[in-house]
C-alpha cells in the first residue's frame, strides 16, 4: 500500500518535470538556415543571429551539402571574450559530431577546413544549455573548391594566373594551389616568395610526396629564401595554402632547381690556372651552382689558393675546402673576403675545393691559382753578414714562389742588441712580413718588411734565433737584401741648463753622431712639472727619429708616429706633466752615418711667489674647452711670469688667440675676446709695456706687431674670423719670431696662449 501511494505521488511530479524541461529547451534554441559565404554577424544583427542573449541559449545553423566529398571552411571572426569557452559542435546528417571531441570557440582559432563526406543537411551548434555566458560573435562557412593543380614550369616562375589561369591566387579561405614537379636524387631547389598580399601573411606552404608525406613546410609571412635538398627521386608537389587560415590573395614565387655540381679533376704537381679551358671551369652559370675541383694529396704539405679575379656579380659567391672525410679545412667564405692563402693539409687523400653552392652566389666568371708551396728554405748566417740573392747559398735573398718563406738561423748571446735592417727589395714583394723569434719561440718583432725598421732588439736568451722572411698568405715574389748588425749599448749624455745646443761631439764625444745602423743616442734632462720643452732639430738632421720618455718610462712624444706637413715633426713644444729625469732618444733610420744637432729650450713654469718689488699685474681668465664639456674657467697670475726678477724694467707680451672653427663653435658668445679686453684694460701703467697679437687657425697671422698702443690691440679683435683648423705650433713660432725681432732690450718676454 505504501509502495502504490508513492508511485501515484511520483508519477505526476515526474511528468511535470519532464514537461517543463521540454518547454525550456524548445524556448532556448534558435534555428537558422545558413548559406555558404554569408557571414553570421552578431554585432550587426537585430534578430539574434550570432548573439547569445541569455544563459543556456543555443544557436543552430543548418546548411545543405549536395556534392560528395565537399570540404568546408569555418571562419571565426570577432567574438566577445566571454564566449571563448562556449561549446560548439558540427553535426553531420546522422547527428555525428565531426569535431570528434568536445570543442570550444577558443580552440578553433581563426577557423579550419573540415571534410563533409556525405550529402545532406549539416548543423553547426553554438552554445549549450549549461553555458551561462552571453555575447556576440561572427562566423562564416565557406565551401572550399577542389585544389587547383598545375605542372611546375621549367623556369620555376609562378605569379597570378601564371603558368595558367587560377595559379598564384588563393581565391577563398582554405583553398590550395598545387604545383607538380619531378626531382632527381639529391636534387636541390631554391624557393623564394617574390611578393604576397597581406591576407596571405599567415597562410602556409609545403613540399610533399604521396609516400613520404610533408618534407618541408612553413609560413609565407615568416619565410626566408633558402635551399632545399630532396633525397630521393620521384614525383613531388609544392602546395600553397592550407586549412588553418582564412587568408586570401595573390602571390608570386620562384621555385628553381639548382644544377648539380660540375666536377673537375686536377693535379697539383704544378701550378693550376683556372679556368683551364672551355670546359665550364671558372664560371658559375646559376645561383647556388657549384664547381668542384678535386685532387689527390700524396703527402702532407702546403697548398696556396689564390683568387686572382672575378666578376663583380660574384661578390657574395663563396669558396670552401673539404678534406678526405668531407670535413671543412676552411669554412666557406665570400669572394670579397680575404684569399684563403696558404693552407697546410695534414693528411694524404682526396681534397675538394668548392666554388659557389650558396644562396645569392650570383653568376659570372672567376679565375683561381692553385699550387703547392715548397717547404721553407733554411739558411745558417752570422751577425754582421749582408744577406743578398744567392750570395752564399742558392735561394738566399729571394722569394721564388707565392707563399714561400726563407728562414735564417743565427746564434745570439743574452745581452746583445741587434738591429735588423732592410737594405733593398723589389716592388713585387709589397708588404712582405718578417718575424724574429728567440730560442724559446717568443716573437721579438713581427711586422711588414718594407714598412719601417724595427727598433734595436735586446737579446735575453743564449741560443739559436730564427728570422722568418715571407708569409704563408703573402703572394709577392722577388729579391731582397738585409743585414743584422750588433748595436753597442747607447751612451747617455746628461744635459743641463735652460738653453741647450747639441752638435756633433758636443757637449761630449759621440754626441750628435750615429755611426751604426740601429744606433741610439740618449740624452737625460731633469724637468719640473709645468715646464715646456721646445725641441728644434737643426737643418740637415735627416734620416733619424726621436722619442721622449718621462721618469716612468712612458712615451711623451714619438716623432715616428706623428704626421706633419714638414718632412719630419722636428720642431715641437711639449708640456711636462711630471717632475724627474726625462730621456730623449735619437734613432738612426738611414743606412749611412748621420751627424745631427738640435736646440732644446726649457720654458719655466709659473713661480709660486712674487718678489715684493714686482708691480701688481692682473690675472687672466682662460677658456679651457674640452669636447663634450662646458666652458671651464681657470686663473693664471702673470706676477709669476717666466724669468721675472727685481731687475726687470720692461715687458713684451704676445697674445696668441685661437680663432679656429671648433673653438668658435664652443664659444659662440665670444667670451674669450671679452676676457682679453678686460685683461688689456687692467694692465699696469708703471712699466714700459709692448703688446703683440697673433691669430691662428690652420694658419697663423701676426695681426698686430709689438706696440705700446693698447687700443691698437683691442681694435683688431673684431677682425677675428671663425674657420679652419688648429695650428698651435705655427702660432707660437710667429709669436717667438716677433719677440726676437722687436722686443725691448732687457725686457721680460712672455706669451699668453688662448686655446
């Protein structure tokens, strides 16, 4: 009885529940007919299509497929973020979900191709009763045409409607262009997209084979030109387009077969000049085509590879060398790089020199020289011996083959100083290198043979020294002469005083004279920080260089490193930045005996104190401009001027003003001229005073000779221009010449330089 009562009570409730559920489902479904190519746009719709307005709402779109094997492309457009996890289904006429597993909008991306094999009515179901989201979306269903199939033209050029109508155009989302071609074994191809419309940016390409599947694939927008190798012979297809992107548009590309390498057998028993004949050597006929030059190396040895000439179109063509096992002997490098030069082949076997074979190689002619390099010629010599062509031994004093070397052995003793001097060489040797090594293998110098003489070399080891002449990568040939001379230890001559003159055998025997190649005279000078050295070599002091070093051994000035309009920079003002003993070294660079002389003047620094009898003089503001910095002001008190003492009764002052372009750019307000005016106006009246004015840029002009008229100086300041370089040396010489010619007798002579 209880059971019957329960049944009667349950049945109405269950019926009511089922009835209510059926009513809800019916109310939440929106069914629409859909045609291919029309877009469901919830952002433009007022009737509900593409718009989930209520939680649990479902939209069903029905379309009919009448062609067996039809492909469709579902293109998802804009969608509200809330709908990204909204469930979707694609149901065939029997209700089977063609997605195969539960899908959501976000998983579809931009869309994709689906095969709808059967004819009938299909449904796209968007949403579910359990979904609680709302929002709008866009969806288009496209009927995908069968692939356009073309035979790949022999030239490999594809463009819109080339080689046939429909080629080079992706007309609809999911469409594919297929190009058929045949490949030989190990065939290489170059694929290059010449252009494409923006709609194809994310569309894919692929190279496929019916048995192997996809060999290569990529994205049109990110693709970079490259070479592909197809290993096996057979029929292949190049496909443009895919089922993953809705992009459409026109494109153009080239898909070219690379000719197989041309192989040439050569023998290195003698020099090989390429091209050898009209056999195709020495010519690259197509991009990425390669020439292989193959020879057998019977024993280890050096080979010289010299790229003699090539057409400008081959600038990017590469050349590489491969050994018996296929390993790289030298990595392929472009023609515009350095020649491979001399290469040591460590093992016997077959070697291959490859020319070309790279992308963008260009086409054109080239010429090569390949030859074996003979072993080093070795000679035993002695210090003091002159080495010249075949003087003592055959082969001495000459490079007979490009890349060959001569090696000279001699015995040296620790403590010796040697000067290695090139006496002569033929022009064809060019910048041939030479290197001196001590018994431990340490390089004592390595430089261009004809560039400059090496400094005298101190020997630190007892034993056999090696002088190597020539280089493995140097192609010059010809004769040369040189001599190795032992150089005596330099004598040091102390110099004293503010004005010093050095002449042959003055101040001591041996000074001012360099008898031997590589000989050095050294002069010691005590200097104080702030002083200035003025060194001026006498006329006729040619064939030498000089160097000044500070107490710490640092080079302050080296004449061999300074370019000058004069034959040598032998008239220099040098500021002193340290206190202590400086060394002036004079080197012989000529081959003959040299006699020389020079004047050295020490210009004192400003004194720290001023005698009480000195009349009061003003201070002057200097503009000290540094690149990248602002103007900095410094103050110099002329009461501590050079050489001032109580007996001075007159003063001659040369004002040297920098008017170069760079300084004027740094001082557009002409502050330095105002400072100079103020300085002149404040000069004292109680002593006889003459002023002179020098203006300099790359030239130097005596604007106003020494005069007692101060107005004459200030009036000329307006004449200063703003151009040119900065020749301080010439300006100081002009000022010194004016002081020497027109200064008052017994006056204090001073130069103030603004720069």
